[in-house]
């Protein structure tokens, strides 16, 4: 299996400041009810700008080898 | 995209990136800082710089003072000490003297480092003791609710400057430069990659280093001065930042209101603990003879 | 018997500290303690230690605390105005439980006062100077030789109980030169803090256990990776606002000292076996008291001296034992009346407590004290 990258949001830590969404080069994030989420119909290019700027470490790109992990991802 | 854990809620709150997991204390996150506060980003910049340099977590010490910035120490997974207001550099000096092999990093705010702690800043710079100071400079006293600080621009508002600040403001990196710091630089919350590089270079510098990072305080400074949201404040940094090289070609008039980032000075002076170790060795040799 | 050398009090303070293991001194020049800095600057690099002259008094104590946190026995010394400036960080060291020795060579105050004149005017500041409730250990030597031995004890208590120890000298002792019999090499008892040898992430830095438990200390840089703060903290060392946790912490801090009263408190009693009058004094005042007591004994007066060596915690049990059989206690000190308040509190219900003091830069003479004992005291308002 090759490396895969994924955008992960930890809503529990998100304070809804909107920095990630504002500086996402693809406009792929939005704030709804003071929490960030992926915006439907947009592309995330996994550039990681959101991770660099998020003051609360609530959004990040995870690289992993295996698909099956302890976390179940749902979209 | 959201994540659903197979475990319980407490397990889910520990979910974080490898960088944060390795260098922070996730059980104490999320931090107490307000939404959009720049301090979290600067704290991440510091651990990213530490990771890039491959520093040992066991040989790196984080020292903080008092104020919003000072809470950083508790979140970072090193030997950490949250000291008294203004005195972080003095505590850090003692740690470095006692064990010069430690990488000692001070995280401080603008009031902490340049008002109540201003004396320690200039003398640590003069002494060129090998510690690195990262300033979370948000132009305001945030923890106490928005009083003007030594870096609040003239005319701006704070709860103790209801008619506008009459004081002139400090350039902290410039102050340290003038006092003899061997590395003085200015970064910003918006310019993440550049700031990480500046912190890295500061840590690598053998003597006293300071990286004055323009933070943002949307809650107090931003609101009092109609600077808009955290996003607006970052956009301001993006649009008004000029590099040191660009600034060198600008007139004073053109530089007004600009955020000049980059390295002010990098120079080689003998570092204090190195000098002291040499003195001890010299005396030991003289006794043998 | 060890070697006899002529030493100044301030010099004995440094030599004793080095013998105790002091390897970091951070200070700022101030009369009459400056020789402590000067001699430390000369001596410490000779023994592999570090001297630093910091930019001010506050930086000096902060630097010494930092050194101790990194595992080095550290000291700072000062005098009245500097002692005032150090108070905030003294409280920090008490709450964060950092071993540290702070020397105060007292001079006449308040404010800049009379910098070259002796005083014992900082005794209550030693107890209550920093804000908030906190435990304190303070010792006071009355001779140069005792300075040497007692500063070693100051370090030992500081290490053993993880607390700052105040070493309350005065200008009389600081600048006095007399013969000191140095202890034989190897005969000095040295106490070192108990340290964490193997880092354990589950370890609680400020663990509360029953009994007289004092948590071990982890020097920075050895892998324990823990947090130290001046905020009220839980057992793991992280800030808390919980009243229950704060109360437990405060209770442990205070009991840490009070439960070890017998180990910490020392005093000297001279001629107290049959005495019906007590001269209460400490530090440099002892010298005049000895002459006064000898003179009074020669006149047939049954006079004794009680001298606390440990000032805080105050030797109240011993004083309470003596008080019921006394006709009078005369408290002699170089201030407007400080420890006399403590003596009155403890002994006042058993016998009259009188005060004889000096606060004008001069010292009490044996005659001053003898007069007070005989009841011809001029009164403190005179």
C-alpha cells in the first residue's frame, strides 16, 4: 500500500475562528455553527495551509500507510 | 470531512497530528486562548522549528513569564517552567548557567518581555547568553483585558488608553539588536513558513537570539481598534508585510505602517556560558601548574 | 579540630555555602552584603561553579531559582532594599518548592536608610514579606564561625524540604572578622535533595502522600518533562482553580515545615537552668547580651539568655517551656520591636515582656541590655 494523505478535522478543538477557511487556496472549508467543515463540491488539494495556520491544531493532514486504522473515517 | 472515533469521547479529544502529539501535551488542549488568537500558531511554529532541527525533547526547556503567552509552557511536552511576570529570561539564564547543554527557549509576550521584563531583555542580549526568546507580540495586555502595552502603536486604543495611546511604541527586535543580541529577527503569525525558519535560525545561533513575532489579538486589540476579525487581522499582515530587503530600498514614509519581517542582525560574539567554561578551565590549568 | 582561620562574616557565608555544595551564585551589589558577591566571583570558578552578576535584585533571585531547577545548589545575597525586591520570587520558590538560599545582611532602614549601619529590621519581612500564606525557614547566625556552619545547615534544610531558606545576617556579623575553626574535611554533613533517577511519564511532580512525604525533584534536562508553575497547581504540576486542590496543596506546604519542627528549630540557651530573667536575642545582638548576662550574673542576678538560631518557624515550644518560671523577659533587638511581638504572643500570659531596641544605626551595648533587665529601661519611645 502506498502513502495516503487525508484531511482530518478535530471538531472538539475547533473554536470556529475561520482562519483555515479564509486562507484555504481552494475555498474548500467553511464555518458552520462555529465549527469548520469541508465545503461540498470543492476540492481539497491537501496542501496543509490550514494545518500551518490553525491556532488550535484542530485541522491537519494525516499521512498513513494503511487504509485500515483504528479510526473509522466517514465523509 | 469529520472523524468518528470507534473509541470514547476522551480518546477522540486526543486525536491530533503527529507533530502536536509528539511535542505538546494533548491532554491539556485545546488551549485557553481566544478564538483566532495568534499565540497557538506561534507555539506550533516553535515546535515545528524544534522538530525540523531534531532537538531532543529531554534536553529542551521552555520558560515562560506571565500573561496570555505564558500559558504556552504548560501545553508543551518538555521540561517547562511558568515563572513570574517579566522574569522568564532571568530564570532561563539560571537554567542555562546550571546546565549549558540544554536548549533553553523563552516564550514571552510584549508586555512581559519589554515592559516589566525589559531590563532582563537588554542585559541578556548584552551578555549574549545562549538562549532563544520567541515573543508573542500582540500589542496589548490580553490576560488583564486589553490595556495598552509598550508595543501598542501611538494613537491606538486600550482600556487604559481610552483617548488613544500617547506613548511611542517599542520595536522589540530592534531594542534587542541595539543591546547586542547576536540574532534578532521579526516574524508574523501569517508568515508561518518564514517564521518557523527564523525560529530555527535563532535556536541554531549560539548566542542570545530573539524572534519578535507579530501575533494577533482579535478579542481585545482587534476589537478596541476596529481591526476586524482574526481573518481580517491576518489579511492585514499578509498585505502590509515587507521583507527586510524590500524595506532597505524604501523611504521612511513608505515604511510607515508596514510590518517589516526578516533578520535584523546575525553576528558572532562569544557566548556567556562558553566564556565561563573557558574561565573555569583556565583556573584549573593554573592550579595544576 | 580543624584549621583555624581569620574570616569576615560575609566570607564565612560564601566558604560555608561552597562547602555545602553551592555552585551557582547570582547577585547584585548592595551594602553591606557586597563581599558575598565579590568572594563568590573569586571562589566559584575555582571550584567549577558559576558566578553571575545579574542586572538587578529580582533577576538575581530568578536566576538562582533557575539554577536550582536545573539541579545546581544556588544562592543569592542582598540587603534590605534588595530583600524587598526579591519577595515576589521568594513566594514563587515556596509554592513551586524550589530549594534556594537567600542571604539578607540587614542594614538600617526603611528605604535606603543607613546602608552601612546594622539592623535586624527585616525579621518580619522574612516571615511575611511575600504575598499570600507560605511556609518559611529563616536562620540567623551570631558569630562568624556560626555563619560558616549555619549556612551549610541552610542549604541542607533547603534541599531536604524543597523550600527557600532565608539566612538573616546583620551588618555586625557580615563585617565582623574573627577566628573560625573550620570543620575537619569529611566531617561536614551534606544533605542533597532527593531526585528522580528514572523518568516516568506517570509520575506526579507534586504528589501528595500521607505522612511526612516530600516529593522528589526532577532536575530539568533529565527526561522527566514536567511543568513547574507559580499558579496553584494539582499534583501533576498543572494550574488549577479547584478550591479542594488548592487547599490540599496549601495544607501540604505548611505542614511540610510545621510537621518537621523538631528537625528544623534550633536555639541556644545560656544560663537558663536557674534563670528567673531571660534576655531574648538573636544574631549580632547576642554579643552584647553575653556581656550583659555575665555582668548581671556577677551582680548575683539569675539571668539567662535564650537565642533562637532558627527564627522561623519560631521556637515557640521551648519559649513556652521557659516562660512560666520567669519574672521577666527582655527582648533585645536592633529594630523598633519585631520579634518581641512573637515573644509577647507566646510568653506574654506567663510573665512581663519588655523590649530594648535600637533603630538609629547604632548598636545595643551590654549596658543598655543590663539596664533593661534591672528595670531602668529608657523605653522605646525615648
